[in-house]
C-alpha cells in the first residue's frame, strides 16, 4: 500500500512526519528517521483501524496571501 507523507522541519530541530490518510503523526532526528517512524506508526494504526478504501490521496498545492494583523 502506498500512502502519503508530509515531512516538515521542526522548530526545535529534527523533523515532523504526518500521514494525511490516517492522521498518524510522529517525529525523528533525521528525515529518514522521521519517515521510518511514520511507517511504523501508520502500520500499527492500520492493524487496529484498517482502511476501508484503497483510493489514493490527491496531493495538491495552494498559495495564500500574507495577512497583516489588525491593530488593537
């Protein structure tokens, strides 16, 4: 089964890994460790909560304008 992974750098160091299909989230000191931890967490999640559909996720990008905070 092929699933999606969203990997972002954590402000405190290391990486945060998120799987949008299951909602599993984990972290790792390195990019590869974060992906490996996400794989393990997602496998454990799917043992308890199997996916009902093998429909692949749709990945897209979008842009937002920077909003300025209004003064008080």
